[in-house]
C-alpha cells in the first residue's frame, strides 16, 4: 500500500485544465476582494447627516463627510438673539438665490 501512495505523490499532473481551474479560483478571490474594497470605500466616503433626539433639548446632529464625523449638540436653549444681521437674500423666479450684504455688516468670510 505504501508503494501506491508514493506513486501518487511522484505522479506529475500535466493536465492543463487543473491549472486553468486554479487560475479561475484565484481570479474569483481577487474580484471579490476588489469589489469589497470598493464598496467599503464608497460607504466611508458617503456624506450623511443624522439627527438624534430631534426636537428635544439635548438634540444632536452628526455630519459624516469625506470620512470625517462632526457632531453638533444643542445646549437646551434657544439661539435666538445671538447673531447679527449680515444682509438680505432674494430668491429669483428661476429658483436661484442672491445674497446682498448690508453696508457696515461684519464680513462673513
């Protein structure tokens, strides 16, 4: 029996179909790996805005943009009266918006 095992181990497999099948398997693994990498990259680069506890005093807004995450948290109060009028915006008939700064208003840049 041990002679049969040695004969199998020393036998050369010159069947070209075995090589082709192995190459197809390798390419399938590479294609799956590339598709997974592309899907993960697109998912991580997608812009996303999430509002948690909407309408509550401790509302939180999470913005994911270009792989970065920025969180905005409410302080439980109103932001009324904390700004300065910087100009006027007009909406035209075609839907575009024009901003006209007021004289003496702080520079928005």
